[in-house]
């Protein structure tokens, strides 16, 4: 299964909440894969460039979720967002300020 479309999420996470964030992201990623995403990976920035958007005591994280196509992404993510486990997650306290999240979908451009 080839990944021709990705969602990319950038989120600054307070260092003190990193363990809780990792648990939340792991659960979310597991559900996304269970419902059809090709892969879900989360990265912690250890070499921040200028303008990365993380404040004092925060670490920038990046999630990359792979899909076959935009249509596949739309189908999978609609299932993910309706999943009762995700809805339950959304009721709790977030380990990061989700209003700081930046995200978008990207179509494959170059694959040498």
C-alpha cells in the first residue's frame, strides 16, 4: 500500500506534560491505524529552527499520518473522529494547548 497523501500536525507541548501527551498520541495513532491509516508517527523536535513556535518550557512535536490518497484520508479520519475512544479523549484535559496546533494535508509531490 503506497502512501500518496499525508496529514502533518505541529504542536508545542509543555515539557512537563510530555508523558501524558505521548500516551494520548499513542492511543490516537493506534486508533487511526486500526481504522485504516497506513502509518502514524510522532516526532519530538530536538533541533528547533527559527520560528518553530514552541515557547519557554515547550517542545515542538510533529505527527505524520500516511494515507493512500486524500479520499482515503477523508474516509479514515471521519471514522477516527466518530470513534467513541477518540470522543472520550476529547472530553478530558489536553496535555497541550490544542489551539496552538497547526496542520494540513499534503499530496505526494516528489518520491525519487
